[in-house]
């Protein structure tokens, strides 16, 4: 309840929508059973900027937004890249997000703070790709534990859908057949490759 959360997405609207959901959970009776006495500060209840009665904070911002004066015990980055930019070939979006993260959001992390980055792998130079590469080049840099969830798992008994209730193997195979290999590798298998390498 006393920690500061900085929530980042490719647009402030998306980050604010996450804040609204979290803010509403705090008012839920079940939350109150688990965390009695924790509530929103009476004078701070906007969806994208609110505080708890224990001086914890939630601040939502889009990539490129101002974060000066903010601190983060938890820095969450969800979908820093706009898929429309990528579809339109605007790969500068990767460098823009990386520069803003490195010179802006990352500098707000407080001692002992944590970072979580969640996004579809679009390209070798997307934010996750660049952050992992930084850690490989410099062992003193942030070291990220990477979790990948490919849509199709290779098992001893053959390919299996990761989430068959949502996307069965037949549906995934149709999707794969309907797009370029490099897009399938990145968006569905979490293994971005250069277009020419695919």
C-alpha cells in the first residue's frame, strides 16, 4: 500500500485503463477482506493518478510522456509499441520506446525497485530485444528473466496449442498459413527474426 507504481503503455489511455481496473479492485469487498484498512486517498481517485491512504501511488503514462518527479518501486511496461506503427513499417517506434525507457522511465526506478515488461515480440529490436541485449553486453546492467509463451509448443507427441480452449491447433495453423513467416515467428512464436532470415 505504500509503494509507488509507474504504469507505462504505448498510449496514456491504455495505461489509464489499467489504472481504472486496479483502482476498482481496491474498492472490492474481497480486497478489503485481504487488505483491511487500505483504501484510496479521499482527494486522489482519478483512473490514471491515484494514491492509497498509506501514501502508495499509481501513475499511468504513455511512452514519451513526462515522468519527472515520479518514483517507481514497480515499473510496469505493457505494450510499449503501437502495432499500427509496426504494420506501417515505422520501425523507429522501437528506438523511440527504448530511448524513452532508458532516459525516462528507467531513471525513475527506486532502490530495490522492480521492472516488468510485457509485450508481443515484434522484432529483434523491440524493447525486450534491446533490454536483453544490453544485459548480455554488460553484466552490470539490468538482467531480465524472460518468459516466452509460443502459441505452438513442440512436444514428444507432436505440436500442441499453448491455449487450446482459445486457439486450437487448426486455428493456429490457418493463421500461420495466412501471414508471412517472419510475422508468425515474432507475433505468435515469440522468436522474431529478420525478414530475410525467415
